[in-house]
């Protein structure tokens, strides 16, 4: 029996009357587990009207009340942590522990949103001129819109709506149509936490829903996380409409391995960072750059990778799950074949991997290439699968030049025992999130998620102080009070002297 995924419009969960239906499949066997109706024009209009009405009230609610909603929500999310992880694992194929991590990284953002009062404080300067004070206040914008990808269906929606709503906005979420059940459950729990009707709306669907919302004049901001091609299109469309936009796009994350690094750590960490979540993380390491002698460790890396296998979400021996869709598998297999055809050496080939009893699933096993060059499609394109490409250079300077020449700049890491090498890397690398002996340096929510170059379009990044700036506007007040002012009413006159 398949589940009908519901929209969340004006405080009600509704199946919707949109005529286009999209099946939601289990990536482990491609069976249909749910169906959604793409939101139609009337439903989108209703969500926008309701979100605008909710905003008009919500913006007047005291900031500490808004913070308390986040505290209650955080508490509920923790209570439902395993339930959410189970739903998430079933629709994405992620292992249960990985799914728990997806939910947990979102809960941390909700915790951060509960501190909203201190994040929204303005500034004051007394006596900017004789008897005149100036101060700034931070105000919400209105209806904010977020479009999220399949690969973190809990964490990425939670990067967006808790901060936007804590700031006093209302929010419309368009989750990925590939795993919409988790974000819908997040919305149910938000309502259960006491969120007023209309401040969060969830509209399911595809491109048509996104375009309609970006073009609506009542929608004030656009946040997008997803692929490069779609991200660029969304950014162009949103800025064409003169909207505030932030777009988090694709990546190609390099790990630089210095010869003085701890070999055991490097190999263990690279395995997890390259094939964890089947490589479907925007911060996954997809390129290992070995400097000097460290290249001789490749054989041990191959041996370690060959021991990990994909499997079902509830198989505790599985290192990772299937790819999200048959189309994703076709893309990854095409890139593996292109690597072989273009002259790279495939030391480990996961193309033929299957899980017994689930032969129809989108499985790809760990795959390792050496002799990769920067001209190959394997290097130039985002693979988004459990495939690691190894390159070899002689010096740290060459490694930095190689990373900086790449058009993406989401995350990178260096493994070394040298503080000087780590400092040089941190200072010179043109990537927004740097790990030093840490393979996947995702910042906690009191910082921001700061991808650079082709991995990000916009100005203010996700969560942290930057998200508060993104979801608010600053108003500066200049004020003077005259000592001989008189306040009068029909019945009385009060002298302020
Ligand atoms: P995607 O671009 O296919 O889809 C993302 C969202 O955009 C979905 O909600 C989808 O319905 C919608 N969409 C798809 N086509 C559209 C169109 N033509 N117009 C408007 N909206 C459209 O991405 P995905 O496959 O779901 O996610 C994987 C990608 O996301 C990878 O490239 C990954 O690197 C990237 N990602 C980036 C970050 C980051 O922080 N930089 C984080 C997570 C994922």
C-alpha cells in the first residue's frame, strides 16, 4: 500500500488536487512507497496568501515567544529522533546511523534558532549629534521560500525554516520530490510544537511549483540547495525578479594528504568521507591529492575501501545505502566508464555491486581511480556517488594551485602533522570550509555554512549570524526628544519638564 504525501497549507494537511502525480520510490528496490500530487496554481496561491496573513501576526509576537516555539520544537524532534531517522532511512536508503545524523544536524540548527533574541540585537550610539541618538533594529521580511535537495531531507529544510521563522517571517518549503515524507513529518511536529497556523507551508512538486513561487511578488527571499545547473537557473530567475537569493550548489571536494600525515587516520577517514551516504553528500571527499611519498598509501586505501559494502538501511554491516534513483546510478556508471575510457586506472570498480534479494536497487560499490587528470570528465563533473579519484603532486604549493583551479569551493581538508603546512593551506586555499585533519568540516550552526565559488551564489550563507542577516532587514532610527515637549490628551496635559 502506498502513502499519499500531503501538502501543508494554511495549517491543514491536504492531498491536493494537482493533476500531475509523482511516485516516491524505495531506492533499495525501486518499489513505489508513496505518491504526491504536484501542487496546482490554486494551492500555491492559497499557501502564499495564508503565509502572508500569518506573517502579519507572527511579526508582532514577542521574540522570546518565538524562541520558546523553537525550544518546544527541539524537544519534540529529540523525542522523535529515531522515528524520523527510520522514515528518512526508508525513503533515502541511508543507513540508520547516517539518517540519525541527518536529523541531528537539523536539531542543532533548531537549538540555535532558540537563541534568536541575541542574534537579532541591533546597535546603538548615543549622542550622534547633540541630544540625538541613533539605533538600529532588525526586522523580518515577510514570506520566505526554500527549495531543498534529496540528500539531506531533514537537515537542509531545518537549515532554513527554523531561522527564518524565529526571525519573525513565514516560510514556504518545497522539498525534494524524491524524499518528501521526512520534511512533511517535520512540518507535522512543528505544528504539534504549537506553531501558529500558516507560518510554515509545505508545497510538494517540481520545477513548476518553484517557478510560480519565485515569480510571486509576495515572496521576498529565495533559498535553494541542489545541483549546479538548477541552482544557477534559480539564482538567475530570483535575481531577475530583484529578490534576495542564496543558492548552495554542487561541489568537488579535495583532500590533500601530506607525507607527514598519520597514515592510519588518513585511510580510515578517507573511506568514510568518500563513500559514506554513497558519496551523496555535498561535503563528501571525491578527490584525494597525494603529495610526494604519501602516494604510496594508495594500495592500502584500495584494500580498506574494498572491505566496505553497501546494504539496506537497517543492516548494521552496511557502510552505506543505494543511490537515490536509477537516473543517479546511470550518471555514476557513465562517469566510471568515462574514467576508464579517458585513461584513468580503476583500482576498484563498484559498478556491478548488488545486494542479494534487492537486485533492482540503485547499488554502486566503492570505486577508486588513480592516474586521474584534471581534464577528465571524472574530475570535472560532480559524480555524487561512492567514487574517489586520486591525483599525485610533488609539493603543497602544487596541491593548493590544483584545488584553487577547480571551479567549486564547498569544502576541503588537509591531513598533515605540520602546523606550518596547515596554516599555509588554510590561508591560501580558495574554498569556504576547511578541515585540518578533519575530512568533512561542516560548521556547527553558530557559524555559517560557507561554500565559495561555483558552490554558492549569493552573499549571506545558511544558518548562523549570516542566515539572520539573510532573513531580516536592518532599520536605523535617529531620534531626538525635546525637553519642553508636552503630551496632551482630551482630558489631561502632562508636562515632560
Ligand atoms: P536538484 O537540483 O535536482 O534538486 C534540488 C531541488 O530543486 C529539488 O527540490 C527539485 O525539485 C528542484 N528542481 C529540480 N529541477 C528544477 C528546475 N528545473 N527548476 C526549479 N527547481 C528544480 O538537486 P538534487 O539532486 O536533489 O541534490 C543533489 C545536489 O545538491 C548535488 O549537486 C549536491 O552537491 C547539491 N547539494 C549542495 C549542498 C551545498 O550546501 N552546497 C548541499 C546539499 C546538496
